[in-house]
């Protein structure tokens, strides 16, 4: 900032010397009339110094009252000044009241993409205000509004120009332009706030997911799952054993109950049949109805056959179901993982005397 002020003072001093030198050799102007630099259409008086096109205010193309012509992209590069020096030079034009040269100088800086990108945002805002102030002084209000509008769009929170530096007309024009852009600024602020909230929410969600993932990995690394291995041959055992091994308790209980009832029925019917047969063979003097006895024997035999056949079918169905739904293993739970023992090694050296000297023996456990 101090360097920036020194550059402004140096440019003001140079401009003052140039104005004093031209005034010393020029004819006094009538009261109320503005001094006009010598040009090809207005010859200089004898003894007056010739117009120097390199001095500010002496170029007929940029003199006040002449049509404005925007500088080319390479206008600033031809001066050979740095960006800071060019800013100081343009500000000095404004302080000296040379608004046309000021507007051209700031336009050369702000319209050049490369130079504008190298200027700090705050300095670029100030340059836009200076440019607009020069344009307002030249009665180019539309161009000044465009300069304000571009700066406000770039920074919707842009402050009002300093009332000490700029006249009320500049401040009033800035407020008018900002008011017209208020709705656009509001939408821009809402969109910016929405993007900020979305970015913060996405970052927080990603952090939480990463935290959960790390905790899950630490949990998995610190515990192990132990399981029970099922045997295939057990699936071939009837009476619901295969179902119980597959942890299908309901189906196992059904097969167990059915097969036990059928087996009991078959065994009971066979026992009754054998008892009746023994009674019939050993009872030559048996009194009673022999036909009824034979009927009972046949009935017991039929019941035994039906029960046995049903038992075989039900047992075969249970074995088939147990093999079809066979589960090789079941997790029984988790337990803390055993930490591996730290690696230790032991070595020892022993010197053993031998004939003609000694021998060194090294023992170790790894």
C-alpha cells in the first residue's frame, strides 16, 4: 500500500510538471475557458513547446471533447509498466481530473484477461469503481453502470465506494445499480449458500461413512467367528436327525414323531400277530370262535405291513430332505481374536576348550 501511494505521488508530480511546462509556453486562456493542448488542427503559438503525444493530455485522440476510442489489448503492454505501476498511473489520471485517460487506462487493465487475473479481487473492485467514476464524469452513464454491474456480480457483498474519495454522484449511481441487481444478488447468495450446505453435508456424510467403515474393520480385525461343522453321514440317519443337524427343529420333530409312531404301530401289530399265531398253533383244544381268531391275525398282519411300509417311506423322505437341505457349517458366535505372541529369539555363545585351543559354540532359539 505504501508503494502504491508513492507511485501515485510520483505520477501526480510528473503530471503537474508537465502541465506547468505547457502553461509556461502557451497563450493564456480566457477566463472560464478550459485549456486545450496544441493539435494539428490548432497550431501552437510561437515559442510554445511542441505537443508531446507521450505526455498525458497532449494526445489529440484522448483530449477532452474528442470522440472516445477504446484502447487496444496491447495498449498497456506498450507502456512497459507493471500492473501495480499501471494502476498507480490510472489513479493519478483520476486525481488530476483527466477522466478520458483514466477510463482508457483502467479499461486497458480490466479488459485484458491476463492482466485482470493477476490483480487481487479487492484491488480489481477498486479499479472498477475508479473506471465507473471516470465514465460518470464523461457522462457515459451506461458504461459506468456496466462497470458497476460486473463488479457487483463478481462480489455481491461489495461495499459502497468511499465517500471521501468519490463524489456523491458515483455513490448514488452505485446504489442504483446495486438495487436493480438486488434480486439477482439474492438468488446468487441463496445458490452459494445451498452449494455450501450441500458440500458440508456431503463432507460430513463421507466422514461418518468412513468412520463407520474403520470401526467395522477394527471390529472384524479384533474378533473371529467360530462355527460347527456338520457331517454328511448324519443326514442319512432317520427319525429327523438330519433335520436337527440342519437346525430345522420343527421339521425334525415332525419326522421324529411320525416315524416313532409308525415304528411303534408296526412293532405292536407284529407282536399282536405273533401272539395270536402262538395261541392258534398251541391251542388244539381251544374253545371259541376260530374264524374270529384268524380274522384278528390277518388284521394284525395288515396293520404291521402298512405301518412298516409307511415307516420306510417317511424315513426315506426325511433322509432325502436332510440331504437336500444339508448345511456344511453353522456360525456359533464370535469371540475376541487371540493376539499372536510377540516374536522372541534367544541366542547364547559358549566357549568350549579343545585340544590346541578353544571352540566357540552358538545356540539360538527362533
